[in-house]
């Protein structure tokens, strides 16, 4: 009780002023609105200039991003703080019989101490009544359920699909760090909600590059009386009281919009470059089933290349077979390829006399090579003088594949080999695998093969038995590249980890219709990166050979069964493929078989992703500084008595 009296007395004598040099009280009070013109919630308003008055000098933080005017303004309003007032001048023509809201969120604070006013919204109507309904919810990234901060959310009473592309949003809000939004000043009626990360300020979906979210669900705003629990804090660590506070509960309050960006199918050549002398590369914004056609102008382009395209076929490398071409600094060519025209159609286009310039000219490369040879010769001369073994012929550099062959291997782990350049010859019979059983080595079956849809990548397929030791041995000259470089012999011991070193993880999945649903479940780490991935079989997903640790899990519905998550398409009325998160962390230990039931839809989508792996964190709430409480502790009780504070 004494503490309450002290705080009350402190606020009585503080009089909203800064701390003085002699140790006076701080201004811990937030600014208060004392009037407005037109008045807050005024009706039949015709003027476009709004002035809001406060009881002290105030400042306005980041008005461009924090202050939301609804209906949205196509021409940016002028919003300024001046002394003890805020002036808002709307530039657009006022709409008839419409409620206007100016949501300042937490942008207002006092000028002296920076005490936040808290969320504040001003409203007026150009008609006879004020619309007071609110609707709220969340916008999440459809691909990973991350909250989307700063995206516009708008309502449409026009329920036609075309409205989102032809009309600006009726009422608008913007999401915070939790992806949460509140649209205010809503009239009774039936609505759809959309989200738009706009690029051009027209508040409608007009560019494919804009992130969007849409839903065919409709809703009617409503409200009901309700109570909530408010916490009264004695200080930063102790709760003084829990109060039941009545309030108006606006519905719906759980609208969930899943935002995506369209696949950018417009095809344009971004650049052509020749970073390495032995290849040049073409980079497109989108792939094409037809590869470019190249006609050499200062060289014969027939059979001149080994072509390497990535899976998307938007990046294409042309490896030069002939060293004469490698040593030519400038290759002139006509390149014909398909690109997207202004109507969105693929049409044939030719870049004439395009130059592929080597980044490092031939002369410079020769000088660098001569320096290396000279350095080598000096080293051999030193060895000769010391009567050590030396070489008289400069050695030819071997082909040096990159072997991704660990000495400790999980039974389901891939073993791959990356070649630095495409191969001219590959002798699969020179690849040998041996397994050790009871101290004896036996030939083990394996297959050495190219990785599908690649030119320079190979894999070794074998039945890796847990607990066994293997030896991978590759003979000399097993690989020869297109320039005649030959590989050296290679040997690597491999120990396959034992079954008891692992855990297993099994999910019994429910919550969606299993018919024609291909469910892909991913094991992910604390950085939301994929560790393992399996396809569910009969609504059961099982992970074998799980290393001990703590994991999270994500699932997506692979609608087209192409083995990857696909984004949405508004014109085709396609939502992005549905993504779900298991809402808890799961620990796997050695020799454990973990089984969990996972109802994909039991938890609302905006509550599914564990906070520990959510990268977009909630905005830090602004708090009153309450520096007078600390001041009182410093001054002590006797000082307060001298100031007439009743204890």
C-alpha cells in the first residue's frame, strides 16, 4: 500500500517536465489527446485537413511506414508533427458516406522523454455515421510460415476475382513483426481479404513481382462483449495484480493469409560472361526447353562445346572443347534464343556479333604460367645442388576431381564426385569398392554413374551396411577430361556408422484428406534448413538413421507430385502448395524410436511454426520509461518526506 501511495504522489508532483539539474522528477506520462479538428469520430466531414492537439510537445516516428490512412490514399498524404499537434492533409478527393481512419500505431511519443502514447487511431466520416467494426488476422509466407512484416492487407466488398486487379483496396492495414494486422473502420457487409506487397502504390495487384495473398473465404464483421486479463506490474519483475477488463471483441480475429510471389516466367537474357577462359555462360531470368543456338563468326561453332545446363535451364555453360578456342581472347558469335515479348509470348530473338571476352587475356595467362615454371625450375636447381632427387621436365597437372567421400558415413548418405570440367572418358571398371568382414576384404557391389541431368557430377551407389568398413579405390587414369588431363589414383577408407548410433522418427499424419495427397515431410534444424526429406506412405512418414539431436519438422502437400514446393498463381486460381509445421521441438537420442501423431490442421497456421526457428521476430513493444520509480529508490524515503510526499 505504501508503494502505491508513493507512486501516486510522484505523479502528482511531477507535472510532466524533464529532470532538472538538482535531481527533479522526470516526465513519465505519455502524451494525451486534448482535442481535434474535426473532432474524433465526427460525421458529415468535408474538409481534408485534420489537426490533432496534445497536452505536451510530441514527436512522430517514421510516419511514412507507421501511419496508415484508410481508405488507402493513392496520393501520399502530408503528415507532420509540429509542437503540440499533428497535422494530416489528405490529397485524394474524399469519398461520400465513408469512414476514414488514421491509424498512428505506436508512432507518437512525447518530445522530452520519448514516452510512447501507445496505439492510437483517429477517425471521421463523410456521411451520417461512423463505421466501427474491426477485423484482424495474420499474413504468413506460404513457403515457410514466416510472419510477413510490412505487407498491406485490404478488404473488398466486391467479391469478383477481378476486383483485386482492377480496383484499389477499400480499407487497408499493414502487418507488424508478428505478421498481425487490424483493419479498422469497417462497415457491416460481406468481404474478402487480400494481402499485397505493392511496388507502385496503386493498392491493387498489377505486377507479378508483387507478393500477394488471396482467399475465397468471405466473412461478415461482428462484435461481442468480452473480458480479458490485464497484468498490473509492481516493477519489471513482479506482478501486482491481474485484472478482469471488459472490452469489445471484434470478429473475425483469426483471418490467415498465405502470401506468395508468382513464378517469374518472363524470359530475358540477363548477361553473358566468360569468367574462365575455357567456358562462357549465359544467364536467363527463366528457363526454356529449347537451348540457344550459337553461330560462331570468328570460329567454327560446330561441335565446339560441351553444354552444361542447370535443372531449371536458366543458366547454361558452354565448355570449349578446343584449346585453340580457349586461347582466343574474343569469341564473336550470333546467339538465337527465345525471349518473352510485350504480350507474354516466347518469340525468337537473335543477339548479333556478341562478344565473349576472356576475363584474363591469353598473354597474361602465359606470363603467369611462365612465372610458375620459373619458380619450379629454381626449386629443382636447389635440389640438384643439394644432391637430392629432382625433375628435369615440368610435370603436367593432373585432373583433380572433388571427392565428397567422408571417412565416417551414414548408411543413407550420398557419395558424390564433382569433376572440374566435363569428361572425355570415364572408365567405370576402374572404380572398386571393398568391404571388410572378419578382418578380410571382399569385393562389394557398387555402381558409378552420372547424377541425373548433370554433366560434371557422378555418384557411387552401394548398399552401405551399418558398422562395416569399406575401401573405395579408383585406378589411375580412370577419368580423362576434354583437354586430356588424367586423374591420379584415389583411395579412401570409409566406416559406416552403426545402427545403434542413430534414432528413428515416425509420424502418423492426419488432418487432411489422404486421397490423391502426396505429403513430403522435412526434418529441419534450428536455422530452418532441411536435413532429411521423406515422402509419406499411407499417411506415415518415417526417418531412419537420425543422428542424436533436437529437430523441427515441416510438411508440404506436393499437389503435382514433382518433388518440390510450388508457388501459387492468381490468374489460374492456384494457391501455393500448403505448408505445415509440427509446433514443437522433438529430441532424438541414440537407440530411440520416436513416434508422434501429427494432425496437420489441429493448430492454427499462424501458431504452428515454433518461435525458436522463426526468423521474423515480433516488434519490440515500446514501454513507458518509469524513471521516477528508480529515482525514488535513489533518493530514499527521508528525501521524499522533505518534499512533502505522504508515505
